[in-house]
C-alpha cells in the first residue's frame, strides 16, 4: 500500500480559484480516469469546483490494470472492515492535503463514489470530525453499519442512487445502507433507477448534479483554512 494517493484532476471550469472541492472515488477494478469523466457534467452547475479522482491504493486482485480500495475476495466482515480502515487512513490524508491545497474547509467538500468508492465515501465522511458538505453514492453499499453507529463523528447529508437491475450489488443494498446511515443520525435520500444495472445513467447524473449544486453551489467559500 502506498504512502499517498494520486490521480487525475480537473481545474475549475471558470478558470479561477477553487471555491469548492469534489473528490470522486472509483469502484473495484477501475481507476481515477473512470470517474473523472463525470466532472465536466457536474462542472456545468459547479464552475468554480476543483475535481480530483484518486486511484485506490492497491492493485485489483482480479484486474491488475485497475485498483481496489480493499479486498472483496473474503466474505469475513472483520477482514473487510480492517481493509476499509487501512484505505480510510490514506483517503483521510488525501482529503486533508487537497483541502489545504485549495484553502478550503470541509463544508466546501463533497465526496462522490461509485460501487466500492461509495463504500469508502460512506465509511470516511461520517468519521471525520468536521462534516463535509455532502456524500453522493452510486451503486454501493454500507459496510459495517454497527461500527458506523458507534464511530460517527459528523453527519453530512447523503444521496444514494442505485439501479433496480444491478447485477453486482442488488438494489436492496441501497435501502439497507439508508437504514444504517439513518441509525447513525445521517439524513439520507434514495433514488432507484428503473431498469439500470451496475452503472450511472443520465438521470443519475442529473440527480447528483442537483444535489452537489444544493450543498456546494450556494455557500460562500471559507478561504485560508486547512483541514
């Protein structure tokens, strides 16, 4: 596991300084290039946002050209939790570095995840001492909900989007995630996308864009603050 994370980024479309930060977290077997393609669509509503999509820390066990946040080869919940904790430590440091680079506080940050990236977003965001502006999760799940209920330190708003025909992570996992998050005190909105498999469709992008604009678009930036 590396000491730091890195990946592609997109500067604010406005050409000015970043007034908000969006970190996109990819799924198993992919890399940062997979999700940075969403940034131009989100940027239409957030022209002053910087987007960054780090590669997960480990090479994927079954797709060596891609990456994974933690192993999914074991069904043992304790092993999965330990893997998520290791990746979370790196992701937290990356978040701190990116916030400091932009001179922004957590309330100007949103996390966007897909699949395992959603799992990491839901793992990391509530455990941070200061609440991020919001978490947008596509086609994911909530691992270790009992641990979250005991460890949550902040409670950002969450939007979850999931295809009803997801062949990898059944749509019922979205409802289960919502229940676990709500038990930890987070406000959650869910959107089931009829007929969609394990992916993101245009309506899902529109839903996400509206959420990001709501939590990031109308706030005044806090400059000069590091995490």
